[in-house]
C-alpha cells in the first residue's frame, strides 16, 4: 500500500481543516480502507468564539458524509472539553450520547457528529484517522487474531478487544489507551472492527495509516495469505428469468419490491462455487459496520422461504433484546450467494444493492485471506445482532422518510435518448425507479451518471439486441416491472399514391413489429413483477384522428393501439396493466427543429407561438407533460385502470 499524498495537491489546501479534508479524501479513494460512509477522521483545533474566548474543538466527520467526497462542511465542531468529560462517565445511553454530541456542536446546521466522536476526543493527538482496512480485518478475524496483530505490529499499536461502537467503546479506549501506549505507539487496533492512526499533522496521521495497513499486507504476504488462488475461469450463465423469480420471492419476504445487482465475474463465481461457501459466509460480516447494510447472514442458494424461516429463528434466539428493538423484523436477505447467479446485492434502491455488492466483494477478500491464515472467524452472533438492529444506525438508514412511489421497481424505456423518452426516464427516476434507457444513439449510455440508470445503445428492430438488453436489465436490477414503449419514427409527409413500399415497411418495423417483440419478450418478467407489471404505450393523436400525408405513421400507431388493447385483455389475469397515451403537437422533440416549426406555422398562416397553442385549451404541450402522465400511469393512481387511452394534446376538436 502506497501513500497518495501529493505535494502540489496538498499545497492547494490551506489550514488544518482543509488538509483534514484532503487526507480524508485520500483515505476514501482507497476502497480497501473504507467503503460507503465507513471510517471517520477528525482534527482538534483551538478557535476563538464570539465572546472572544478560546475554545478547543473536535472537528469530526459528520454522519451522511463519505470520506471520499467530504468537504469542510462535512465536519462537525464539538466542544472537546465536554467530550472528554463525557468519557469519564460510568455509562451513557445511546440516545443521550447523541443528544450530548448535537447540543455541544458549535455550528448551527452542522451534520450530526460521528458516534465515534468521544473516541476521537480521548486520543491525545491532533489528527486522528480511522478505517476498516481489509488487510487488518483479515488478521484480526481469525482464532488467534490478537496474537497475530501483536506479531504484525509489535508496540506500534494499542490493541483493544471488541466492544460495540458507541459510548462503551470510547470508555474502554479511554481506560486502556493511556495504560498501553508507549513512545512508539502510532495507532490502535480494534479487534474485529478496524484501525486508528494519529499524528501531529494531517500528513503524518494519514501516512501512519498507510504504513500500518502496509505492514498488515506484508504480514499476510509472509504468511502466504495475500495472493489468493485464481478462480477457475467459468462463463457466467444467463439467468435473467431465474433472477426475476428470485427477486419476486425476496420482495414478497421483504414486503416491498427490491432491486438486485448481480455480479457474475470470475472472482464472485469462484467464491460462490466454493464447496464450503455456506459455512464460511455464514460466520458473519468482516466488521460490524457492514452488518447494517448486508445483514449478518447472507442467503446461500435461492430458497427464500428457508432463509426467512432461519432468519426468524435467529431473530427469536436474540430475545429478549429483539423485543426491545424498534425496528421490525425483515426476514428478507440483503445478499445472495449462488453457484449460478454469483454474488447478488439486494436493496430498496439500486444504490443500496450496489453498495451491498461492493461491500461483499471486500468481505470475500477478508474471508479468503483469513481462511488462508488458519480460519475466518467473525464476532459471536449476539454482537452482530446488536449492531444489525442498532437503533442509531437504523434511524440513519430510515432518515429518508417515506420511500418514493416507484422505489424498488425497474422500468425500461425505448427511444430514451431524446424528447418524450428522455423525459420519461427523468420522470421515472424522480419517482424512485431504476431505469434502463434504450436508444439507437450510443450517447444514451452517458445520459445519467447514477447507480439507478443504465443506458444501452440498441436498435429495437433487432430481436437479438432486444434480448441482450433485457438480459442486461435483469443483471443490473433483478427484473422488470414497467415498460414504456416510446421509440417510433415519423417519416416526411407523403400521400398514398407516392408512398414507397419500403418506407411503409420500415415504419411498420419500428412502430409496430419491434413493440410486438418487446412485449412478447418482456411478458415473463412483467408477470413476475412484485406489484404487477405495467406497460405504457406512447401512441398518437393520429390514432383517433389521422392526418392526410401520414398514412404509414397513422396506420402503424393504430396497429400498435390495437396490439396494446389486446395485451390489456390477455394479460389482465397476469396482473399486468396496459395503458396508452395519445400526445399531439409536442414540439420540444428531435423531430421539430426551429425551421420545420416555422415552416408549419407559416403553412397555417400562424405565428410559431399561435401554432404551438392551436388546441382547445390554447396551451403548449411539452415532453415533460407526456412523461409525467406516463410515469403516473405506472403508479398507484392508475392501479385499477387497464386498456385506457388518454389524450395529452391540450384538447383536439376532432378527438373530442
Ligand atoms: Zn469504525
């Protein structure tokens, strides 16, 4: 492990707090040190308050901030003297501690200080860094972990036995640290939890962390527990339907729809294919910090009912603590390890499922290295349970409030790169859905950079490309609940006597045939949707009121309309709703350039503004108007409606 400190970068950070941010981000950049909100850092500063009195403050990472992206605003300033006084108490209940931390923070609007703030306060050093380094966990999480840590670090670190994070841990450290620390002490190892380093400058504290973790890595190398055997090369089996079926049963156990992220790379398949996977994975997570996200025990295989039954038993065995928990039992797994599927992260959102999968990718390293050291050993189940159902952490996870209407659900939108399709993607994302956008234009892949969006270049007239896109959808999010059929073409105006057969066929291929294939191929997935599948067809005003010169377009949209009506009839018993929208005169799409618009307006003897509003309501219809209604049709408001056709056209005299 190497230091990422860079003099030029560091020079851009003036002052201790700015440098505290800089080295915190250096830690955050290395995923083998901290993951997703894990780890924390601090700096002790003397500042003059408004009364002119000098005060010692602990600037400690606030909750909700990631080390990788933290800014000065992400550190909460807490009165140091008060924190040190708290450490002297015999006991302090969690909610009281949280209240004390909040009420002794000196900046209004600062984030809640880390629950490890008191621990940072009692360490007699200006800068303190804390990580859950994989290499350190691989050593501590073994039968003789403590002896190995002493062997690896000598008197460089103070060693503290496992105690749940919070006040009791801070108090234990306050007692043990001064007794054990000597002139060579540069850090502290918390068994089964992680490691601290400290120093007088940001650089010193950070580089001590790097050197300590490097020492752990060297130790693993010496013990032949660093390089893991290469997994056997195995092609990832296609498993879209199996994933969707699994997602349905996990969603049923959870009581809400979940998103699943599949990782079927050689490493994950190798781990999941181990004969002893149920045993080693069943021993528990690498550090308690992970058990909140992944739960203490992963599901091995695909029997959700058996897992739920075992989980209920585990929960009951933790009585009487379990009874006191405010968090209700949720017997669904957050992580699946399966021979064929590989590693599958499960979450309420795409981000959650990706976080779970990433955490476990590191857990696999820790487990296999600890196995090579003589045997992976996690904490006793009771300790893990205490953290998994820790009220403070659960409250943090719940803080988002009521989940959005389409949370945990997956949508696929065609023609997603522009116009109505692009607006549909935005409307569905805003309602909490994970969205796959298909478009001919490969630029769709970069349309959104977020965990809940996947953009795929796809020609919808290619059955092969559609099948591949559906496969990718299931791998990325676990299944499919909503389908928005939007892609379509509108060739230039042409009367029937001049309409070439080729053009007619091309319009039919895109506007009708492709949608038949997509409906057919998506049906098994929509049928497995936890809340029932939904299809929204973007039709056209031309269905009820065709226009001259648009024979191919009007006929194709009418055929698609009949297809949607038949789908509504056939699929009602599968719980799938199929509804259509008929937009008209939506001018903010790729079809309508300024020039075309001006030409059409002139043709009718109107100004562009008049032309845009030439409908009964004299209003302009935008892509967003259409998309909001399409997304709403996927939500609870339309839960009792199928086979409907709703105009979005500002009112059209020929339709009314
Ligand atoms: Zn920690």
